[in-house]
C-alpha cells in the first residue's frame, strides 16, 4: 500500500479547511469518502463517496484510515468503533474527556494493530523542535516557570464548544494546546493542579479558564484559555538566565505573516535571538501519520502520551467542579 485511502467522519469545517487540503498536498493520501447527515456540507469535499451514517463509512473495505473531527463527547465512541473495523485513526483533540476513555482507545489500537494519533497538529511545526534545542543548550539556564495562553472570540451561541453535553469548554477547546505544550514540548510533569474558570449559567461550561500546575521540584506552569478574548496564541519558558517566547505557537498559519516566532531574552529582558519559522504543520502531521502506517511504527506522539493528556484535562475539570485548591495528578 503506497497510498492511504481516507474517510472523514462528519463534514466539520476543520476537516474541510485544514485536514483535507493537507491530505491533498500529500503524496500518500487520498480522500475517498465523507459521512454526514448534512449532504450539502459533505458535497463540498468533492469525494467519490458520501455516506449518511458513520458506521456505513467504517464498514467500507476500501478505506484505510479515518479522521474524526466530531464533538469531543463522541471521540472515544467512534475512535474505538473505527479501530474495531481495522481503520487507522487520526482523532481530533482532545482525544477523550476522561483517562478511562483514552485507555479504552489505546486498548482498541493495540488490539487491532492499527495506528492511532491525537491530532495536535501544531507540534509538527519546526519551531517547537527549535525550542527543544534551545532548552538543551541551556541558553536560558535551568527552566523554572512556563506560561501558555490561547484565546479567541467565539460569537456563535449555538456553537457545540459551548455545550456541556458535547464536552465543550475553553480548556478542552484551546487550553489543551497549552497543556500539551507545557507537558509534551517543555517536558513539565505535574504532580498536582488547580483550575478556576468563568462559567456563564446560560452555557454551563468554562468560557475563560486558568489551570495552574506544580511539579515535584516546585516549578509552576500556568495555562490560560478563553473563547471570549482577542486571538492570542503563545507560550513562554522562563529560566534562571532568561526566557524563550514562542509567538503564534499553535496557529502560525493564522498569524499576519504566516510565521511562528521564537524569541530568546537574557536576564535583563534584552533580545539575544529572534527567529521566524515557516512550515506546513498540517501537512507534516499527515505525512508523519502516513509514514507510521506504511512503516508499521508508532507515532512520535502516541496513545500513551494521549493517556497522560486525558488525565491532565480530566483532573483540571475535577478541580473546577469540586472547587479544589489542589488535585493530585498521579
């Protein structure tokens, strides 16, 4: 198999605007089918087959891999079903609402010997490898504090991200990027955490929230998420000798010039390094996924990592709902 045939569960905008164009830029992917009850939205994809039911697409023997951009609350159910049909699965973030759901997903991937990956596409932009190099170089000394911020304006009261039943909320929607960057890019390992939020009664979910994490060495990480504030996406790592700031860290494709920016400052906040990085993070993501399928190997960011991410998110919301000052992550 040199070309992977893809099916898409739902006609979500993220699939139409980002994932499918990336697959078409790839030399290994071909989009063959979309499943959606909204025939008009599905027809936009211009694919050979359109199904009304998700399970009908999963039963199609010619489909090798499935992309799932369904509402968060449906992720685990349909990821497991897809893998039980022998499909490789690229699952939109966050992969699961609970650690138990994510464990079930991992078990299904292992049992069916298929490739699974949670679609944190931003991590495939080369600016983050540069950040890792800078951390190893100790240009900022020992890192001691991490901050991540992702906010945007949601102006549609009917949006599924405002639905408690569908797993909505700012920390799940965009805060998960910050949690991912802090734990997977920087390598922060939280021992406990606490989350606070603004939850309008008409929604029942957090539309602005902050999660504060502490590790066993007393270092602190702050993750801020909002669906009611100007578009900002960045993270900052503060060390004993200076800091690294990554602007347009999660959506460099939405920045004014299409570049991500890595800035290093010394202990007096003087800029000692400024780099602009251009890359195709969506294409890099699908090419990595294709390589894993074709070479029968695990993704660099695999299901075990996603289990950790699901636990961090679940514990964050546990802290919020129980008004807990600290929740043990272990």
